């Protein structure tokens, strides 16, 4: 499953790169480390108490099933 998701990501990146070259609109946003984003959100919004993130490589093995 990881291989399939990586192939999809590669395809979407290439597509978005072509869109950017033609229109200067960036359609692809991805982060490598979500900890910085989570900390920024929590520091700006006291209401956010529960944020979950999942890595594609471990998404299906560690996803809570309840």
C-alpha cells in the first residue's frame, strides 16, 4: 500500500509542478514534519486540544481501529 501511495504522491507532485509552471499557482502543499504545524496551531488557538497526524508509511499499521 505504501508503494501505491508514494506513486500517487509522485504523480500529483508532477501534475502540480506543471500547473505551477503554467499559471504560477501552487496546488501542492506538503509538510515533512507536522510537529511544527501542530505547535503553531496549539499556541494560537487554545481551543484546539486534540490533533492527530499519521505518516503514510505507518498509517495502516498504527491507525486506531476503534
